[in-house]
């Protein structure tokens, strides 16, 4: 693309562009939708950016109706700050707590059902809650550490 398109421009990824006639056909489809539209091309990548007052879905439909496989380009995710890292830590902690609790309860129930010394004893039933609590206590910090790692990894990818 020559000079960069404005931030609000629709960027379409076009497949199977073969020759200048395809370029002209796409341009014509865009012009039929909005004669005042401005376009920027990156032919080698199959990209066209369109700055237009027309709705994005109308421009996309016009190009697709002209017979071209087109889809909007996904924008890269925005930067992640301290708040994003903290939210990932919190989410990881909550998920770790829930997973640890569930695994602990499953382990406790399995112990209660399969341990031969538990027959007729109420101690094993109490163990279900104990194992669930221990699983939650272990799962919370493990989940928080996983969330921290994922948050920091995303920060590193955005800076690269």
C-alpha cells in the first residue's frame, strides 16, 4: 500500500487475484458501492484497504458479489497493560481454585469408594471435604502463577 490508509479503513484479504483485470473488477465493485471511496492496495499480500462512508458489510458484500473470496483482515490484539496481567492472574486463580476443588473432591470420593478401610467409617466421608479443600488451596496459587505467566508472555509478544 502506498501512503497508509486511515485507522478506520476496512482492510480486506482477497484470494486468487490473478491479473490487473481482477484489480479493476474489485475497484469497480467498490466504486458501485461508494463512488467516493479511497483504496490502498498491497497486491503481493492480496490486501485492499477501503476508506469509505459506506458500511463495512456493504463494501465486503460488493466485493464478494463481484466473485472474489474476500474477508476482513483481523486486527492484531491491542497492547496489554498491568490491568490485563492482573486480570489474567485473577482469572487463573479462580480457575485454579475451581479445578483444584473439583479434583480434590473427585479424589476424596474415589478414596471413600475404593479404600477398603473406609467401609462403615465416617472418617472417609469427612475426607472428601478435606481433599477438596486441599485441592483448592493448591489450585489457587498454581492457577495464579499460570495466569501471571500467560499475561507476561502476551506482554512480551506485543513488545516484539
